[in-house]
């Protein structure tokens, strides 16, 4: 018994598209994806950020920026802290002041002699007592004047030392804040530049990724379109195939035909 096989096929151009799709898919997936071109990349620190870090970690600039001012303030607060503020002309002032005092004191001694002469006691014991008392009081006053001038100079120097101490302490508090402000400014400016560089790197990475995936996307569009076409179309034509009979089948067919012819002939 003859067997016939019916094959439903798509239109030739559809089959050609499917064949090309298979070839392209095989060739594309046989090549390793170049992932290195779009691997994530982190932008390095900007120079301003590096400068900010350097200043923040350098002694005297960020860390311990207050220390020099504390050291100087300590020098002004010690027992000898007043010495730098002593006037270099103080001794000259004292000497000149005492010189004027001695001049005035000498006039007093002269006055005692004149009074003694007028009273007729010149060279007497009363004149000697008056001169001695006057000289003792004068020497005492001179010593007190000298001490007063020294104390005055010391007090002024001490005030200068106290003022300098306060200034150094203010600087110890102000300078670190200023340094911190500079470091923050550098850090912020550097962060802006780093963000910009990161955006450039990300954009380049995305461009590389798009370029790498473009063939796959293009092939995907082709496959999706081909699937839509195949899903909405029936077979365009059919081919019927009748297999050749074997010699035995052919002989049996010939025998059957001949038998029929013989029967007809007898009848």
C-alpha cells in the first residue's frame, strides 16, 4: 500500500530568513562578550581632594594646627613671660629720672646751707642734723622712685604678656577653624570634579555596553519579527511524496492485473 507524506512549508523568503537567523545566532553566540569595555570604573580622587587630605593629615596644617599658638601662649604665661614685653628703654628712663631727682635733691642740700648761714648756724651741729635728715629722706625717696619705675615697667610688661597670651589662645581656636574651612572647600571642589569624572566614565561605560549589545539586540529584533511572521501565517504550499514500490509489490500488482484480464477473457 502506497504511503504519501504531506509536508507543509513556509514561503521561500521566510525559510531564507529563518536560515539566516540561525546562522547569525550561531556566529554571534560563538564569540565571547567583551565585558571589559563596560565594566564599572570608579573615578580617582581629584587633586583638590588629595590636597585636602594632605592638609588634614599634616601636622600643623590640619591635625594640631593649634599647637604652635598654645606653645607660644605657654611661654607668655610663665614666670618670665613678661620679659619680652619689657621696654628696651626702661633703664634709660629710670636713669634719667633719677638724674633729675638727684639734681633737685642737690638743690635742697644747698638750700639747707643757705638757711644755716642766715641763722648763723653754718657748719654747726644743727646744720649737720638737717643735712643728715634731708639726705636720708632723699635717699629713701630716690629708692622708692626707682622701685616705682621698676614696678611700673613690670606691670606694663605683664599686661603685654597677658594680652599676648589671650591673642595666642584666640589664634589657637581660630586657626584650626580656618584650616578646616579650607580643607572642606578643597574637598567639596574636588568632589564636584570627581563626580564629573565619574559621570564621564559612566557614560563611556554605557556607550561601550550599548555597542557590545547592539548585535544581540538587532538579532533579537529580527527573531521577534520572524516569530510574529511565523505565528500569523500558514503554510504557503504543500508537497506530496509517494514512495517507490518494492519489486515484490510491483510483481503482486502485475499479477492482480493479469488475473483480472484472464477472468475477463474467459467470460
